[in-house]
């Protein structure tokens, strides 16, 4: 039970989200993945040499490739393979009137409560997190402030003269870029209702309790589709169900364990200010079922607020409804990593789908001190690299190289040995099974291309 008292003074600093310490196995998984991400160059704490900045993260060489692959696969699925969706890339900085019209200045808030024992703040709707936090104070009676609203938009200032600068907001969602360009897209392309506008880009939020690694961050990347349909219940329902299935199937096609995925419907008291109804795709993470893509029926909220409409081929005028599929790139990357983590008594590996793996193959000589092997391996590496992201590794012994590439999620390792010098075949080792097979060098490119289809 929450005990509310008068509002407490604002915090001087923000605390990290508390994780249920009783979930030992899940916590161990989270710790292992976090450590692997730092060790192998997937994700680093932001500004780490200056003690970091809460809620910010830097992506290393492998993490950058993983995110790029996720975005590329999304773009291919949502735009390249469709004739009813076009892509845009809208500005991060927008006229503040955009956010006033969209309702974000007024309604983009989180109600928070504050623990008066330790002054940590939690979203008022996260009852389980609040209960778990109360347990940490053991026999103490925990009192809380009444819920207070905090606007999540991040302010910025434009202008070179102090005192004469204009106040703007860094976008809290990338969605509005599609709406303010609605007329531009319609007039400059051949799209007709029903059609979609999609984009990928950065967004920023004043998260009060960033935490759970990259899950809740202040700077993050979104991949979103705004799909415009006729303002009819039958059309809205049809396309809402269609995009639910499309988006869930996409995650499954890239290796997500279907038993760890589910839909959760938003109740009336938790729907966003723009939503007629909404459902989230959730992943069973170590810290509980967590949303990483939302399917929203936004009705005509956005276009009507921006005073925009559509004229069809019969000259009929109407305000389209919008079905939105809004996914998080960073959250997807985190959940793909958690989903892919494997270990046994001999090794750790990431069972990433080959299309998402940062490197598709790694090439190395059996022995690094044999020039003839090194030269042959270099030749193969140079031939593969223009076609696939390929790693080179000649450090340590062959076993350690395999283990290193397993942790990076590299699906196949190509080893040049002495037999290679005799018959132009190499050993190709599979990451998941550790099975090795001999393959002709001349067939390597087609071998990998076939597996990546």
C-alpha cells in the first residue's frame, strides 16, 4: 500500500531503476550480457572516462553493426519490399508549435511518486516496482509523495547571443515529422490512401528513472511507421490487426523466441493522449515483461491538430486515421542480445540471426607465424570483405579465436590450414553447432550468400 504525504522537495540527482534482486537467474543473465557487451565492443557507458551520464550509452564497433543491421532489415521490410510505404528523414529540431499542436507540451508527462526514505522516484503506474522497492527498506514504514507530473520533453536553446536565444524542444518522438510532412509527401509522390510514411531517427526524453541497461534511456533511436487509412471503423480495425501481425512476425523471422513475445492491450487509464486504442509487443526480459514496440490507433488526432486533410480521386475531403507501428531500435538490440545469449561449460556464444550478426564471417590462418598461411588467409579475407562484413583475427591460438568470434555472434569462421595450400579448400566452422566442414575457396561467396537469404 502507498502512504501519500505532502510533496517532497525535488531531487538533486536521479537514481537508477531498481531491479528485483530475488530474480537471481534473470539478474545473472542481465549481468552476463552487460559484461559481454562491454568486453566485446557492443555497448559502452556514455562519457565513461568522466564518470558517465545516467541514461546515455555509446555503441562500440559490434553494437553499431548490430543496430545498423536491425535498421536495414526494418527498412527493407517496411519500405523497400512494399509499394504502399515511403521513407523520410525529418529534422530532430522542430518549430515548438509542432509540440504544442501535437499535445506533447501539455500531455507528455509521467506521474511520479517519491520514496521519503531514500528519495528515489518511480512512475506511479509501476506498482510492482514500488512494492519491490519497499522491501529494500525492510522493517521501515515507507511513505510516498502524492503523484506529481514531470514533462518528458528535453529543452534546447537556439541562438548565439545569451538572453536572446529561442527555446525549442528536442523531439520526444520521431512521429511528428511524418505528420508535418504529410502534405509534402502526398503532393510530391504518387501515394494514395491507404499508404504509410516511415522513418528511423533519434528521440530524447527526460527519463526520471533511466535503468535496466539500455532499456530506459534519455537518448534513443526509433523506427516508426505512420499508416494512413480512411476514417472508417472497418478500415481502422483491419489495418490495426494487419500491422500487429506483420510486426510480430518480423521479430520472429529474425530469431526472437516466440514464447518470449506477447501482446498487451493498454487499459483506458494508461493510453497515450493521442490513442483510440493501443497494444504493445512485449519481451520477457530478466526484469519482467517489457514493451519494445507499440501498435497504436491514433485516429485523426494528429492530422486534425495540425489542420491537415486529404482529397481522394473523387474530390472527397476527409481527415485520415493513423495506425502506428513504433519500435525502439535500442530496445530491440537489447532484446535480440538477451534472446541470443547461450552458454555451456566450454563456451559462451550469441545465437544471433546471421542477418543481424555484426560480422557474417571471420577469416584467420591456422598459425600466425607461417607467412604462406597468413598470405592465403589475407587473400580470402580481401575477397570476401567487399560482399560481407568480415573479421580478420590472427591473435593467439585457433581455439581462442573461435571463442572470441562466438561471443561476437559471428556465424561462420574460415580457417586456412596446410591442406588449403594443397587443394584450395578451407575449414568452415558453424557458430551454433561448432561443426566444421571443408569447402572450396571458390565457393565461399555463394556458400555464405545462400545461408544469408
